[in-house]
């Protein structure tokens, strides 16, 4: 594994690896969206680091059993940065990679929708942890736009229920204790097996099972490039590890060959 703390030594090596690949699968985490003003969860300024109580709102058992937790969750959603954030240079770099015709699949752990807002084709994006832009009824599975539910909260409903069946509404995101969408997980695993390069960006690769796509890709013969501010669980599998601001280095790494 080659590693660079300042993000300069290995940019050329990473560019060489990316330039030589034709089927690139990308995995993104919270780190790619921090430049857009969306904090991560466990970093020094992370949502859960600063407010451990907020983690309850992301835990299915607490959310489903406690109306107070749900009411706090709805208030938090009113202030969620995803609704006003704009894509940054990191997101746009991955759009450029797709336009080069070399992006196989873009797997994201993020729920903010910024990849699609930047211009990534929705059919190439696997939102493994769902999306904050929709709500789902936990009883009848009906989906609806998040903003429609938030309008009800602004109008005074503390915990809006499903208008179809009266069930509990939740953002269409995967909470702790909730199963991943099996179709999305299968798409991610297939993309890992079929790629010739796995590019992991802004993720510590500690959340499973999705972090497992990196060793799956490596076992299938793909090169691995990691761009992240901190150490990751799979740095030892990478041909290049770059610790530098994502918005600065990712556009350089994915420049056309």
C-alpha cells in the first residue's frame, strides 16, 4: 500500500490507476458531502459526536416505540442540510467520470441526493442507505415526498401519520436495526465483482455489510484507491491511499486519460 498524508505524492499514481480502468465502481460516504455543509456522524464535528441523543433518532426501536423521539426527529428533518445543500467539486468530479463512459456504478452511503443533484444518472446510483427526500409508511410501505410531510410538521403536526393507513411515517433511510434493501445490496455486490477499480471516497469503511464491497472487489482482481481524511479499515488492500481534501484531489484523480 502506498500512502500520502498531504495528497500530493500519490495523486499521479491514483490518476494512473483510474486512467487505466474501464469499469470503475465508486463507494462514497459522508466525507464527500461535508464540503457541501452536511456534517458527518462520528467525526470531531459529527452529529452524534456533538449530540449523542441524536443517535436514538436513527435507531429503529427508539423511533418506532417513542413518540417523543419521533417528534424530535421531525424537527431535526426541518433543519436537515440536504434540502438546501449544493453539490461540491467532489460530486461533480464523479459526474465527469460518468461522462467519460468509465463509471460502472456509484454506490453511496449518503442519503442527501447530492450525487443526483450534481448530474449523476439515477440509474447508476445505488443509495444503499436510502434517501431523506422521501418518507415511507412503516405499516403499508407507501412512499411520498418528504417535503409534503414536512409541510404538515410546519403546520403544527408533531408526528404526522400516514394519510392512507394511519401508520408511522419515517424518512426512507435505513436506521440502525433496519434491514438494507436486498436489491440495492445485490446491485452493490455485483458492481464490486464486475469492476476493474474500486474508488472509495469519504468513508472509513467500518459500516457493514456495505464496506465489504471493497474486499470483494480486491478479491476479484480490481485495484483499490481510497481517498479519506482518516485511516480506513481496508487501507491495507489499497494500491493508493490519499488523505487530502476530497474536493481538491478527486477532480485531479478522475481527469480524462
